[in-house]
C-alpha cells in the first residue's frame, strides 16, 4: 500500500500570477503621467511625517530645548516661519527640562548631565534677557510666593 498521491499543479494559475506580478512591477516603475509613484505620494513622508531618530534622553531634551528657543523668540516656528515670543511657555519648558534633569540624576552619563547643564544655563540666560512685555497676563496661583 505504498500509493503515492499525485500532486496536480495548475500551470495556468502560475502563469497568470507571474503576468500580474510583471504588470504590477511595470506600473510601479512607470506611473501614468501626473501621478506620483505609490511608494512616495506627493508631499509624503519627507514633509508631513519625516522619519524620527531613535528615542533617547538627548533627543527628548533637544526637542524640549528647541520648543523653548521658539518660545523665547530665538528662532522661527518651522511651519509658519513666525517668531512669537511666549514667556510663560518658555518658562514652562525650561522648568520641564530642569525637572527631567533632577529626576534622571544618576541615571544618565556624565556627558549628558554636563550637556543638559550647559543647555539650561543658556536657556535661562536667554529667558532673563527676554522682554517682560512679551508675557501675557500674570498667572494667578494663590499658593505662589513669587512676584
């Protein structure tokens, strides 16, 4: 009882699949006039959703620092090109970087600690040189002793 089962292969199916693959490949290499290739639609990843660097402490701090520089009026917004100083936002971002520095103390390299220290110093110096007139109404915090 050693009957071997005979496998029947539909050769027409194989040739049809191969023809479809070739047609799809040709279509992707030569898109119709006025159309962008399927992999890279007009205004795609490079503008709207660029690739991001690997997540790290340094990238997080530099992202916050960039936002702080925009809030300090030191650089224009990348999308609008406008320079809009926002004193309260700048203070918030600087305080956030300082808080992260305190919370990660002992868990980051000496190089990162020194870099964040220099960055905070630079941001704080820019903050104290910022005109106070760019601030909105003073925050109302009843428990605050700051004036």
